[in-house]
């Protein structure tokens, strides 16, 4: 599960994917388990939910390069694109509204575009979190 965002700009609307992962880590009782992983240039925490092993990932790059971290982690943890969930902001959804999408285009989102390019696939599931337009 990768929370897309701008690592240096936490707390902004466009980094809502990272905020969702922080909350998920807290709910799965692994919030103290984040560690920097230089191999994929990301903060990583391991968790278990409903019998599944999860790799929680917050790239330490700007949004348009998040895919490099996601692709590196996929290689390290032997994950296929269809095993990956991307959590990211969506300007076209009202604040707080969420939607799940399987595959498809990036719809103008630079972080998703970066992931599609780096993974050579668009088969990732996306959790789109509405941030509304300014």
C-alpha cells in the first residue's frame, strides 16, 4: 500500500495519501514501526491485516517521482503491479469523498503517472481521496 505525496510537504492536500497511511499504520498498531529504507527511498512499515502481510510505503521523493520508490519496493518485496494499492489525492472529488478504481489511466495525476511508467503497468488498484478544488 503506497501513500503518494510530496514527502517534504506533509500536511498539504496533495500529500493526503501519506496521511492516510499514517492513520492506517496507527490502526494496525505499527505506527512506531516506520523505518527509512534506502533501497527504495521510502519510509516502510510492515503490518498484518486479515491474514495478509502488508508493506506500507511512503516515498521520500516528490510526487512526480513516487513511482521510482514504488517500483523499487515492488522488486524488493516481489510484488506484481496488481498486488499494489496506491492511495492518492483526487481534485475532482469533493473533500473527504473516496473511490476505489482498478487500473486505467492516471487521469492527470503525476504520482500515478510516475507509478504507471516505473512499473510498466496500469494494473494497480487506486484509492482516490477527494481533496476538492481550491
